[in-house]
C-alpha cells in the first residue's frame, strides 16, 4: 500500500464485490501459494492510465467478503488447501481488504476441480503460478516457471524427510535403550 508497486507477490484490485472477483481470487491465491514466501491480494487500489491509486474498498464491497466463505471458496478448488488470511486493513483513513496466501507447506497447490465464472474457466489438474518479472497469474508456460515450483517442493520434501529420519532415529535409539534396560533387569532377576 505504501509503494503501490505490483509485483509477483502483490496483486492490487479495484474495489469490487467478492462475486465479481471470485475467479481472480481463487486462481491468484493458488498461484501465490506456489510462490516462495506466498503473497497477497489487496482490494481497494484502482489502476488508471497514470498508474495505481489508493481508493479503498467501499463499505458495500467490503461486506461481501466473509473470511470463512472466501477461504471455503478458495479451498473448494485448491488441493492441498491454501492457508489464507482475510483481513481488513486501515491505511490513511481508508479501508482495504487483504487476502494473504501462505506458501504451500509441502506439496504445490493444484486446482482440484473445474470451475467457470462467466468467461473465466479453470480446470482440474491445473497449476497456477506468478511468473518471474510479471504481476500476473497463469498456468506455467515455460520449464523455468515449473522448475521454480518443483525446486521449492523438493527443498520442502528434503527438510520433511530429514526430520522424519531424525524422529525415527530418536525413536529407534530410545527403543534400543529400553530393550537393553529390560534385558538388564531380567539378568538381575535370574540371579535371585
């Protein structure tokens, strides 16, 4: 909001109701979740020929964004579920709606079912990304765009596997110690 610069991780939309922005919010939150660090959509910033202008979100539009319904609609299409935060934010006397999508936990987010809103269509099995150097949401169109998501997923999977190994090693060593302790007790009991 301070710099008014759209970027891969920040998407501005003019004040509109959830029904009008639904398809954009669903696809963009899936794409932001597939981006390292996640990102947000800020509703209440209008674009014009001279750039972006802070307008705030109208009270009527703001009332159309129930956090639970927005989250449910996003996750009606996303697999795994996108971890989102929907919040009202005040800035210089105006209110804005911010939808923050956290980076995926371990598995990249895919669209799990077909959907259509007017002319906008999404398809089951599609992945959405925010391409480098562009403030837009789309399906991967280059190997580099796909590699970026796959590399992030590989890093997360490696960390997960290392933690599992450490947990299993800790459990294994504690069960060996317990077995040795049991054998020692049996040995002492046999001497009686």
